[in-house]
C-alpha cells in the first residue's frame, strides 16, 4: 500500500524517526542506537539520476530532506493483516528473532538488498547486515535467513560435492541410537521471492522530479530554516548569503553534532539531488567524482574503474575500496557523501589519509569562480591558508591514477573489524626513482592520533633519497615517533598502544612495498594478510526422538510464537503504544559528581522555557524515597555520577530535554570518593559480609605440594545493551489514586511503586507484554525508574512517557559487576592441584541492588568443573561511588570462572603441560562439591570428551603449531573450556511459580501466569508444555490429552525445588540441577595490531531433552556471542572521577555480524533431568561463560608469540582481551621502541570499571 503523506509544519529539526510516528501513527521503527547503528526503513528517490533503493537511518534523516522521496517502512514491506513478505517469513521461520526489537531493521536491510540484487551473494548478505546490531541471537539465524535467497548454496560445501564438511565427522562419532538433525527449518515451506510484485515508484513523484519549473524549497521552523536549492547557481547564492550555514546531504556529521553536542545552526542548506554534484568523469590521468556521491556510490564507481583500468594504475582506488568495506555500516555509507567526508576532516577518517597519500585534489566553486586545493597535510591539519572560504562549496574530488613505481596503502586498527572508528589509521605512499628502490617521494598521514589527521612530513623529507631497506625502516620509526607526539593525557587514552600502532602500521606498509618490489622475505608475508570477515558455515546438532508423533511439537524446532509479528514490526513494545491524551514526556537530570553534597537546585530558568509543565524532585515524592536501599530522587547528597536528581515533564521530549539542560545544581564534593575495587579495599568499604565455602585443610595442604603460584585477574564489567532501552508509560487513574504502569521488566512484582506513592499495592497495576531484550538489566532497575516516572505522573496528574536515551540508560542502570580475583594454588609437578585459596571482590556500586546475591553465586560456582580436595573461596561485594551494578546473564559465573581457568592455565604452564590436559583435575566420579551438594560428572566428562574429539582438537592444535612456526607476526591459538553451571537460586520460593490453567470443553486452554517474554519464547514453551498446539484428533481427545499434560505440570509445580544454603556452615543444597558443557575455539591474532579473528567454535552443551531445539540453540549461540563480547571487544571506560565515557555504540562495541565464527558448530547433548518439565534444562545463562574459550584461545596465540620472542614467563591476560591488551602483550621491537623513545612520562592509571582514561569530561 502506497500512501501520499503531507507534513504541513515540517521543521528542520524534525527527524524521520519521530515524524513518521506522528504522520502515520506507526511506531514500528525502532531506535536502539541513536547514533545510527540500526535501521528500519528504506527510501527510494528519483531525480536526474537513476532511481535507487537504499537503506538509511531514520534517527538521522531530517524530514525536510525527504521531499519527493518514497519511504518504505517495515510495515510497507509486509503485514500479518495483508501479506507477509518472503524476507519477513524467512527471518521468522529461520528463528532469526528472539526479543524482536531489532527484527524490523534486519528485514529492511535484507529487503533493500533484494530490491537492488534479487539474487545476492552470501557476501552481500553479510555486508548488508553489517550496520545492524542484535544482542539476542548471535546473528547466525539472521544471516541464514538472508542466505536462503542466494542462488549458490548457503550451507558449507566440500570440494563442490554439495555435501557438508561435517558429514564425515557425524558418521564417525554419532551415537547409532540417536537421530542427528542439522536443519532447524524447512525451506520447502518458504514462499518464493517474486521481484515483479514489489511496489513501483509513485508516478506523481516521478512527475515532480521531472518538473522543469521546480523552485527553491524553504521550510521554516521555530528557530531554524531549511533551504533546498534547485540549481548550482542557487546554491552558490545561498552560500554567499549564509556563509556559516552547513550543507546537509547525509546529515551524518551535522546531525550527531546537533543531537548530541548541542550545536545550533539558524540556517541549513541542503543541495541533496543537485545534478551538478553527482557525476563521474574518467580521463587518462585519473577520475573526478562529484561531491554529492554517497560513500556507497563512491564504492560502486571505484569498483567499475578498477575493473576497467590496469592494476598498476589503481593502487589508490584499491586502498580506498578496502577501507570503504569497513567504514561505518551500509546505512551510513548510503547517507554520508564524499564531499561531506572530505570537508568535515574528521580526525578518525579512514579515507582522507589515503586520498592525501594518493595526491587527490579538491575542486571548489563559489560565486567568484572555481579553484583547486590539494588534499594534503596542510588541508587535513586545518591550516587557515589551505581551508575552504566560508562561501565556497566542494564541487568534486579528483583522484589521479597511480603512476609507475608508486605504491599506496591504507591501514587501520579498530576495536572491532567493522562499523567502528579507528584507534589509529594511516594512508601512506612512496614513489621510487624509476627502476630502483631509492625513495623519490614519501608521504605518511595518520588518523586518530591527534585532534586532526596529521602528516609525518618532516620524517618523510629526511628519508628522501634513501633505499627501501631495513635501516631505512629503523630510522623511519624513530623519526615518525619523534614527529607525531601523543601527550599522556590525550583524549581516548591508549597512548602507548597508539604510538605502537603508528610504527606497526608503518612496518606493514614497508613490507607491502617490499613485496611490490619483489624483495619480500617469505616468513614475513603473512603479516600482510588482513583478518577479513569470511562467509560462515553453521552446523547444529540436536537429538530428536524418532518415535515421537509428528503432531506433537515438543522436541521439534518450532518458530517463536511472535516471530512473524517481530518481522513485520507489529509486535507492540511499550513505546509502540499510541499517544494518550495530555501525555507528557520525561527527561532526567543526573548528578555530575561521584560523591557530593547538594547545595541547591535552581529551576527558575528551566521553568521559564516553552513546553515545560513541571520539575520533579525528592520533595515531590509522597511516600518513601527509598526502596531496599535504592534511592529514587537524590536528596541532600549524591553518591555516584548518573544518580537521578530531578526530572522534567514537558509536552514533547525535545522540550523536556532542553529544559533539563537548564536546571542548575550546585555541589560540594565529599570524601572519600571511591571508584575502584582497590580503593574500596583500602577504605574497607563493602555492601555485604564475606561469603565463604571451604573443604579440606587448605593451609595444611600447601605444606605438601611441589609448587605454589599466586596471581591476580581483572574481569571488567559489561553493559547489557538491550536493544530497547528502559521504557515506562505511567497513567494515573481518576479514582482512588490508582496508577497503571506499562513497561518492559523481568520482575513485575518488584515494580510495585505503591511505597513511593504512599498507596496500597492493590492500587498499582503493572502491564508487561514483552521486552526488547533484558539480560538481567530489567530485573531491579525498572522498579527504580518506574517509581521515578510514577511520582512525576502523580504530581502532574497526567500520563508520563519515560524513554531513556541510550547514553542515559548506560549511565544510570550500569551492568555486570567488575571482578578482581586473587588466587594461591598448590600443585604437584604432574599438574594435579592439591590446594586452592581464592578471593573474589566485585564492584557493587553505590547501593546494594543484587550485589550480595551475585557474590553468593560467584562463591558457590567458584569450582567450575574442578574437584580440588582442599579448596577455600571467599568473596565480598565492594561499595563504591559508581552506579549500582546489577543482575546480568550468568550472574557472576562468567567473571568468576575466568579466574578459575586462569589459574588452571597457569598451573599447566608451570608444569609444561598443554592447558587441555586439565582433565586430571576435573570431577571424575560422583562427589560432593565444596559446599556439600552431590554432583555426578558423567555429563560433564561426556561433553568434554565429545568436544575434544568432534572438534578434531588434537589435529587442529598441531596445524596451529605448524602455522605459528611459519608466521612470525600472526599466531593461531586454540582453547577448550569445560563448564559446570548451576541453575536456580538458593531460595526455594525463587524457584517456584504460579499458573492458573483453564481447560475448555472444545479442548482449548487458557493459561494465566506470571512469566515474562524477554526473547526466550516463553509463551511458545508454555503452549508446548500445556499441549496447546492443535492436532488432528477430535476435541474430546484434545481435551483428554491436555488434561493429562496439565496434571503433569501440576505435579511438577507441586513437587517444587527444595533448595537451601547455610552460609554460617558454608554448606547446603542451593541448586536444583546442573548444566554441563564444553566449548572449543580457534583464533588468529595479528601480533602487529592486536586484531583477532574467530575461525571456529564447537559447543557441546547438556540440554537433557530440549522442548524446542531451535530456541535452545538460539539461546546458546546468543549467550556465546554475548560472552565473547564480554571477553574481547566490550570495554567500559571511566575517568578517575567516576564519569562513564562509554555511553553508546560509538564508544562501546558489542559484537556485530562480522565477529561471529567462520565455522560455528553447536550440539545439544541428550540426557535426563527428572525434576524439570519434559526433562528439559535452561541453557540461556549457562552458555555465556563458553565465550571464554575465545579469550583463552587468544591467550594461547599470544603465548606462542611471546615464546618465539624469548618471553617464557607465565603472564595473566585479563578480560576483556582488547586489541590494545593483545598488542601490548605481544612484546617486540616496536613496543620496546615506544617504551624507550617516550617523550616525557607515560602515566599509568589504575583500573576503574574497565579502563581509566586521562581526558576531560
């Protein structure tokens, strides 16, 4: 359905994200990352250039820029009310949705690709999804759904036979009595894709675009004016009249500066679609590309030129193409323009250093005429004499062909492979005297190492005339380090790492040129290969009972109940609910001090602004302002940066946000200000008493061991990064002070805001339909935020919509507890551990939250899979002046067991044993744990054995060792980790639930329950367990069948889980059952940069009998990828003053589709679990720790690098293993040169959260 829409009051400040909600009352577009990391719409535009379909970000597109464009949202693609599109159907049936919040964006990415490429390649599918984020699925099923549209097979092929590479292994190792299934969906059920049935571009828009009498468009807002010129002369006249007005094309630079940095521009000029800016002119000497070309169009143009020109002429173009693949995501590349990227001169630019190295020229135009300026160091360093005049416009960029004996390269290093700004990048070129290796000209440009892109011009000048040899390289490194200075307190931190990258990237360029000159040393050639993202092969194996009736869905892969609604955008989340009459919007004012006294709160200026209704403070709370230690509104004192001091209610969120900025709070700092765990220990600051378990005689055992080692491990925190930020809709009722709350929560009972409102609990109704991801972050935090919102609704007597922006969500709600572990291990020379004394400390933050329970879980699970006869573990939660950390998937286990595996690995290293020989310390027979609970290790040992065998661990280990012998600068590592995870909570009533089941005469069933749908298909599993799926039997048979199932359910619920833990004795029976597993991962590490690529992962997990294998495998994969993020790319950065700097996707990097393993194998191991429904087990929490196999595989690779460099001493690789940590641990001549050649002292700052940066807030 195509609808013509008119916005009579279009304002320059309006973005498509917000406007489309108002225009068509659609809230299907989801804003998970306001910086532009997720999308859920596409546009098609016809101008004087061919019509194009492109996916763009609704949260950055100004509504005024869409005049004459056709916008397709996810509901325009397909709907359950009309007809779902094949893209939506396949995403759902391939199990590509869990919480469903990111699903509309995934649909639009694949849909747009298919509109442009009806028969895409697997590479195009992966690339199209690169700009999207998903926190639930681990991306595998999403990628698979897209690959079903590929002409070539989406599954792994072996030597062109069409058979899977795992077929041989399956035949060798499969249990003859088990049926192994590797398909989770049936492709025969998919409707075909018919491109002829897609909507055509509206003819009226074509006529509008071809109108010869088009006039200048002007949109007037409250404070700003938007002007769209129709000719080049019109544009130049506007730029003369408004020289300070920014030109808006893709809005990827100006938009974020307005949205996040409060930049104000009274006039915007948008030459979008102006024909004079869109062209490609190729000559014998080079190519000129119009400034209006998007980076995606630039990529297409360069691809064509490379295919047409001789290879030696296209070195600059090839370098640009390589970086265009990883620059931002597809959506941003579709919006950002070449001219905008060049003229904005971002210091982190990947393209500008290459353009400068390739001697590009900028063509400018103004009313005074045309001129050219070189895109060189003077321009990039913003020299006044090399910049644009205010009235000038970039018309095009000329990129010359590469001459003979000229080499150009682009190099970069980022926190993750794609969609991440560079930590350091470079564009380098060298011109040799003909037929020699003598340098005629040399250029080196570096990005992300200063406030601008910088040129090492002095070093280059001194190297002119030198031969391209090792001595030249040695001198070049010293010269460049002397010229490019990064001060110790530089913004972004990582000073030594970035200085190391400067010369490591130079070394890579040196080797590439040597290779081009045919002087490459063979064993160094591996350092030139890029750790590129490759197409993945996914295999899943789960056990299915062949005798089960086909109409019985239990045990079969069944689609998520809401999957179709997720894919069509028709699954309603809280912010999708339509506006309510007199609704207000809430914005927060948070503390900027970690520990301070509130002197005053001045709201006078704020209350004078338009749209404001009220400012709410602690004085407006009618009841208790504190629930179990959690403070709703700060009063008299603030105890962390990010604590809510007051809120602003206004008629629009934009007004509320503006008003919040005008609230003035005066503080007086208080001491002590405690940020780190070490500081808490120094001040004896704790949230709870010590928790302890012990068995044997630890002190006595230490006297009779061969060796003793001691060590410390840091495991830093993690942000939940659920796609749907905390969202609450509070609606005050007219009678009896009742309040209705709509919110996404994991704990509705806890969100009883009656105490804060001073009313009985019966007056509060909490509605929870679904949550867009949670992972523990919506257990306790919605209670705090719900009370804040309810108090505002109570004071104003109007409905309040409270949606936290991503930055505020990360700041206020915190996440996983950072952990500091200390160990002392006594062992024999054969690796057998006799005694272990372990201490754990977690950073709980400023209030209790869930910290005491987390430290209890850490202590109870501290053995992992190892039975150490003399074992002691102690733990405490530290109180600091950070926002309170809370529940998170795995609940302490992912942090604690890293310490366990670290000391196991250290013991193996001391005994010259491979870490996988830890089996000698694992549980061997039924025994009691250190806290006295009986554990049978049969399944643990089975998962461990199958993981080693079916992953071909021994053979691959040998292959990796051979690879490492032949590659000095790249190393491969393998690691396998076992897991003994406990399910449940040591309090019996937490393991119980209530449900009311109505069975009707027609056989239908109504189940009323207290469960929450957070992406784990809760409703679908309830259908399965109650037998609510329709079969072919008559209603009477259905009725009997369901009665029997409900009786079974009743019996299991009555039976319950009797759990207990006596902390005084350190003994108990705290958990209902165990989940065992093992994971093996193989990585490849670039020792020069610290980058790594996950090559393969094998997971074996004890699922008992899976009620729905598709969902369980999805939970395992999603948890594994989330765990991998915890241990590698996800790095929270705080200042020493407790200010969180990682407040969005630009600074905090969760895994993307390019981080998933090249090969990913998941096996659900069959067993029995008599105390659970259908003998099932919960897997979503357990698999989080299995991601640590990636961390220890990195450790293995780094160990190989250090061993080759003569560093044999055991070292600890803390978590996360970021590129910085990996690179600086791979000590070599470049790190030594940086350490020796420092200019002034490099200040080493202590751990805070994840990393302390010396930068201004």
